[in-house]
């Protein structure tokens, strides 16, 4: 006896993609919890102190808390809409996958777009830090501001359109609107990522040329390039856009993963900043060969002089004249005195 529902293979495959995407999204939320805790532990002591950069550490601590809240809202409402589709409304015409496409969740949509804005802002900021004190700094700042303004406008328009009553016909995903918005956001991420990677590789080349091979690897290693350029977010965007362009239902799964990937990528960057491994503004000074001072031998600090012990001995020799009678002494006239002096 078969308990297979009376649905086509395409429908079943689409429903499986929705359900598996929701499960893996929960796993990624566990990664968000761990990364948030690691960032909090690293930033808390610095934020409480009044040392150098404590204001920036406090801001980053609030940023981590905000990202954690956004990631929690996203996974909570994504789980709720999955329950509504597969349990509460399992007899919806077309199956749970059709219900998922036709159902709108304002908190879910808002959390998705806001997390995307946060990720874009952090990437642009990191790119400006990498190009600090260079000729392209103001160019990068201008381009980053224009690109973020584009995502801000397109994301707001998408939120407004999918929140209208008409969206119940086209579905909360509104792929005809979401796809251009994500394509624009992906283009920004790829462009900013390429700028960041080019700067990291150029920095590594110059440092190796000045100090030798092996130096500068901390800033230009493979892991640093992946994290600093937020390549995780870009890869997850491609994993959704490519299957969607091919009209594959697997895009439903990657669409859900993208919401948590937008939180994980900034948290990884913030953790590197918290532990002091990320690219900082002072890293740019290593690019200039003149910034590595070569001290003359006379300018080098001299080690403290060791104490010099000198022992001086005086021997008094007396020659006796037999013509002079002197009283007899009970001890010899010859004596030795030892003086010690430390220089």
C-alpha cells in the first residue's frame, strides 16, 4: 500500500526543497548563535573599558546584537510559515509548495531585506577601510554610497509591493520583483568583493617584496580573502539565482538559506575584527616602504653596561736600616689592603 500523495513528481520535489531548506536554515541559525556568542565574548571586555577604540567596540557590540535579533526573527517566521504550509494548510490547492509561494509574512520579508542591508553596509565599510590612505579611497566611498542607495531603493520598493493586498495573487516571493532586487544586490557584492580581494592581493605582493615571502599572509590568506570579501554571501546568492534562472525548484531551498547567510557573513568579519586578525587602518602603513624605518647603529638603544669590578692591591715594602735601632714589633711591617670599586 502506497501513501504517496496524488501529486506530480515536480510538486513533490518542490515541496521537498522547501522543507529541506527550512531544516538547513535552522542549522545555519545555530552557526549564528555560536558566532554571536564568540563576538560578544571578544568585544565585551573592550566595550566596557575606556581604552583606545572603546566607542567603536561598543558600536560593533550593538551591531552584533542587532544581527542576532534579525537572524532570530527570520528563522522563527520561516519555521512558522513552513508549519502553516506543511501541517495547518496541507490540503491547499497545489500542495505546500504552492502555499509557500502564495503566503506573505511581513516580519520574514523585513528581516530578509534588513539583514541584506546590514551585510551590504558592512562590506562597503570594510572596503573603505582596506582602501584607506590610498588614491582610490574617495572613489570607493562614492561608488559604495551609490550602490547602497540602489539596494535601499529597490529593497524598499519590493517590501512595499509585496505588502499590498495584490501580492496574495502573485505570492510573497514575487519572483518577478525579488529576482531583479537580488541580482542588483549580488552585483554590488561581487563588485565590492572584487575590490577587496584585489587590494588584499596587492598588499600581499608589496609586503612580500619589502619583507620577503611569508609576510602579510595573515591579511591575504585564502581564509582571509573568503571572509573579508563576504564571499559566503555571494556564493549563496549565486546558488539561488542560477537555479531560479534555470527554473529549478531547488532554488526554493537556497532562497531560505540566503536569509541566514546574510547574517553569518558579517559575523565572521566582526569576529576577525574582535580578535585582531582583520584588516585595520594601520595595515595600510605597511604598504609604504618608507614607513619601515631603518635606524642607524648610533640610534639603536644601547644595552645597559654591566658592572666592572676592579681589585687593587697595595703592597707596602719597608727597608730597614740596621744603623737605626727600632723597637721590636710583634707583627710584620708588611701588610696588604684590598679595595674594591664598581664602575
